[in-house]
């Protein structure tokens, strides 16, 4: 069994910062891509940022220059540093990862989500 647990969401004013974390646990052999998605009310879930096991990153145009994704492979954890937050960044943020686990093989896993609200 593999679990992804996000933390770090909350309420912040426009222009503020938050740092999200997502820790993977279970009988993990390896993790390849780790991504952050978000879903705002009434909208489709969208990819925000991704990072490969080697550290190659990609970002949605809407967050380039403001958000930074990083990972600590020794802790099976991915981070999302969010700066210069805007009201349109308000959403539930989800962690996603491709995980290879003992006896389970390679599978895709989602976290439960963490709410980020940007409001004055």
C-alpha cells in the first residue's frame, strides 16, 4: 500500500507565500515523476508543476516564475514553494506520483488534497 499525504495549505493574502509538502509512504522501491495538480471550484483539475526523479521540472504557464517544485528523494517528499500568490491560485492542491512498491509494482497514486485560499 502506498500513501501520499499533503500538508502546508491554508489561508494567505494576495502577494503572500505558502510551501506545500507531500510525503509518500509505504513499501516504496522507487518514485519516478512527482507532480502537483490543483482544482478550483467548477473547474477541471490542472497540472501545476512536475519534477522527474532526476530533477527536471516543468510548470504551467500561469505559475512560471512564482512557483518552484523540488523534491527530496531520501525522504520520498515533493515540495511546492508558492510565492506572489494571486486570488486565482485558490484551489485544492493534489500531489500525484508514479510509485514502484514491493509486491504492487508500478502504480499511480494521489494524495487527499490540501486547500489553498488566497484572499484579503
